[in-house]
């Protein structure tokens, strides 16, 4: 079964495979075969690699409420959604995408993996540059590949379960840039093992300081491992890595110094001088910057927040306090796009006007440390992490306390939902992992006018199917029944 996994490879393949002899003596017209360190660095700097995650999986979560059939906000009108988004929102079984349709997560991710593989396998043979420079470039590519596989395995497979991960279907794992490589859909455990191997190999060769946040610094290795171990349920290792990451980057920004300015894109700005909310790569909280993809995977202004999510922002909010995550990034009842003013009484639109970082950030690491402390460590340390984060997000905040570890854990999970709502597929990943615990298992309910659909905990419809365009070329790929 050949690697015809992506129809886009004809365009993406720059034929840089040092191990593919038939291409070595021919430079394809319009393409560059990397020979020097700078060539590999330019590959790594590609803007396409920064757009790493599609937002459309949010349509499976408990955060979204579709608009009315003929909604005043046309982007949010249910009938205007692409069919695959309606399929997700209604928890339809079987395929999500239509025949021949590009999956704007699967295909770009494997295209990125192709590029990372080319760098990983060939940069050490570059004709110039120091070994240290080559190792650093290779390390950054290893982090990028690990990130793509972490995204893919958590979207297109069951969530990691130590009891079944060695048998559960993961995703095809490709470690070569040879477009004729044979492949198999390996287990969830094998994908996680490769992610860990890539991160362990990369971390010693990453730089402590990087030219910008699109390059992973050394703290990324620890931050990424803390996420990986959290998803695996290994809270001891997740906590250890989170603590190491926080030693290297523990900065938070104060949301309370910002306000909203209607009528302009990028309306979140400082109270004092109208300076815009910092871009992801300039934000002090960013450990490693990655952005959501544009195109039809975007969710900006397409969905309203559910009552369940809105209630979360009100929970544990002191009298007279205001959560600026809600104030800055949601439009309550009305929104302004340029000169157009849209009113939708009684509803709250997700329209943040700023890019979210779907890479790795200090708040996520803090939340991971807090969750692990609540589960296996010191509940007071857990609450100290949470209160520090809340002080940067909530006016007139008052410190929270917890009588037990479980009480602390529930507070942490609420805070995680507030902080990471609509940040890529993070909520979907959390639903999948928390559904493994009966204390937090949840039935997701979606409504549209008079219709209601439900998704029980641990249902296979949480798992995205291999897209039909891939299956048409590889009909033997095993699938989850959904």
C-alpha cells in the first residue's frame, strides 16, 4: 500500500529526499533541492508551517451553539455552514467530509510532516554550517513533527488509554520524505512513543533564546512533554515537566489593562494608549507560536457560545468582578464589523478579533501543573497556580481555596475551560480525556431551533474519520466505526 495518502503531495513535494536516488541528479523546475543550511532554515521558516491547526473540530464540542436558520450574522447561520460542519454539529455518523473534499486538518498536517521529515533526515548532510546549527534546525523540525502527530492522533483516534493504546488505531506514521514509502496505520501507543522520542531527542539541541516565538526554545520540550503526559494520564511526569518549563518561562500578561474598541479589526487594545493586543509571536505568554489555519476551517464569528460555557465564566466570580477573557473575546448581544452593526439579543458570539496561540503557552503549562497538583500533589499549590492566573484575567479577583484535592481539581478544570475555550481543538481533546473518568464524563447536547442532538461520552463520533479522498486512494486503511 503506497503512500498515496495525500493528493496534495504533487504540489508539496520538493523532492529533497537524499535517500531517494532517482531524484538526486535532477533539480525539478521551479523547486529547490536543499544543499545548504540556509536552505533548510528557509524551509523551517515557511509561513505554511505556522498555520498548523484547523478550528473546525470545535463543532463537536460543548462550547458551540449554531445560529438561526437565517441568522442576522450570516456567518453563524446554520444553513450557511459547510456540510461537514453541519455533520459535526449534528453528530452525524459515518463520513464527515464529502467525496473529493479536502480535509483542512489531515492534508496540511501530512504536508507539514513531509517537510519536517525532509529536514530531519537530510540537514546533517548540508554542505556548510556548524554541527550545532544543524542539530538546532533538526531539533526544531522534530518538535514540529511531534506537534503534527499529537494533533492528528488526538483528532483521528481514540484518546490515549494505557490499557488499550497498543491496540487502538492511531494514524499513519511517516518518518521519511520518500513519497513512495509504504505505510501503515499504527497504534495510538506507537504514535505517542514517536512523539516522545522526537521530543527527547530535540530538547537538548534547542536554543534557550530564539529569534522569535515561531522557533521553539528549550522550554518547549518540557512544555510539550507536560501536555503529552497529561493526555496520557501520567500526572507525575506531566507535573515534573510543567515545573521545568515554568522555570524557563513563567510570564503572564495582564488582560485587565485592555479594553475593546468597536469598528476596527483588532479592536482589543490598551486602555492607556490604544496599543493593540499583542500578536501571538510577540505575546510574553507564548512559549511556542502556532496559529489556526485560515480557509474554511475557521470558526471566527461562526458560532455562539453555549449557555453552559457562559455559565462557566460566571462560576466562582466574586461580586463586582469581571472576567476579561469574556469581556474581550466575546460579543454579548451585538457586534460591529467595520461599519456594520449586528444585533443578536440574548446570544453571545465568539468573535475575539485576535489570533489565539494554538502552540504552547505559559497559561497552559500553569494549568497542567495545577491539575497535576490537584490530582496527585498539593491542593494548595494547585490553587496558588490558579489564583495567579485569575489575578491576570479578572478585575477585583479574590483568591479561591479548596477543601479537598477533588474540589481543587474541579476548579482547575473550570479554569482550563475558560482559558482555552475556542483555542483550536483543545476543548475536544479535554472532553475525550475527561470522558474516561466517570466523575467528569459528559453528554454533549447541540440544539438548532426545535432540533436537538446528543453525543454520549466515549462515543466513536468524537473521533474524526479518515477523509474519503484519502480512502479513495487507500481503501484498505482500517477505520473506526462511527
